[in-house]
């Protein structure tokens, strides 16, 4: 389980400045992202209402499951390859629950991946997310920023995004800053300290096997 604290990961991104998170060396294709610091007051002034919640399932479902996850978190990849697929088949596809996915940014690479996933809008988000989690080790590779940026672009293209479309998404500095502020806002509100974290009808749970997750959901559906 990958861990963070609001004064750790979030503090690096917002309070201490977002240059590490939002900047990239020349030649990565991400050099237009902002390099200036974003302090706590500036973050508070950012309107995050433009960020679209990525959801599946029925809007009026009795049970809502919120997952906080990072595209660079190995445990999140394992969750999406296993329990999430079962969750989707058993509860999401038949509209028994509403599922919400929220990004956690441990590092700039997770932010870049999120910007690629969101580039196709809600219709393509979960398909691109599957690719990012299934190929996590491959696109992260050695951790070289140039290699990662190239791999993320390839994933975007395979998902059907145009080169110009990808470039526009990845050069949107305002969107990058807003995503980081949005992440801070939700992580603080739900006291998220690790990934994956699940919020089920307002109650927080850590990573678990599918059997335990199913038992919790069935209990809440029966209430």
C-alpha cells in the first residue's frame, strides 16, 4: 500500500510548491506545464468545479463506492486487475452501485498519466485507465521522464487520441494546477493517507480482498 500524508505528498504539491509535480525537463513533451510554485492560498483560490468526476453505474444507487488511487501505485494496479473487475461485473454493470474514481498524485508521473487518461473525456477515461494499470511497469520503465512521456503518448494514441489532442491536454497548465488543487481538496476532506483507499457510503476503508469488499457492499445494500 502506497502511503501519503496531507502534509507530505499534498504539501509537496501545494504548500511547498508544485514545481516538481508540474514541471518536466525539455524533450519530454511536457515542458509547457507550469514550473511556478502554487502555495496553499493560491490553491484555495483555484476553482475546481471544472474537474469532472469519473463515475460508473447508476447515479441514484443506494451504495456509492469512491476509490482513491494513483496510476503509479503498484497496489492500485493489483486492485484494478483483480477486485475492481469483479466489483464492476457484480455491482457496477448492473447499476447496483455508483463508482467514483479519484486521482491521488504521489509524483508528477501520476499527474501526467491522469492528464492522458482524462484527455479522452469520461467516455474513454476508464478504458485508458485500464491500459495504464495493466501496463504500469512498462510505461514507468526505468523512471526516466523522457521514456515515461513517450510511453504515455503511445498509450494515448493506442486509445484513439490524436497527436494534437494529446499535446493540447498535456500542455494545459491551468488544468494541471486545478487537478492538483482538486486532489488536495478531496484528500483532505476524506483524510486519505494511503492508496488504494475506498470510501463506501461515507465510511473509509483500506485496501482489501474482494471477499471482504463484497461483504461490506452487500451489507450496505441490505440496510
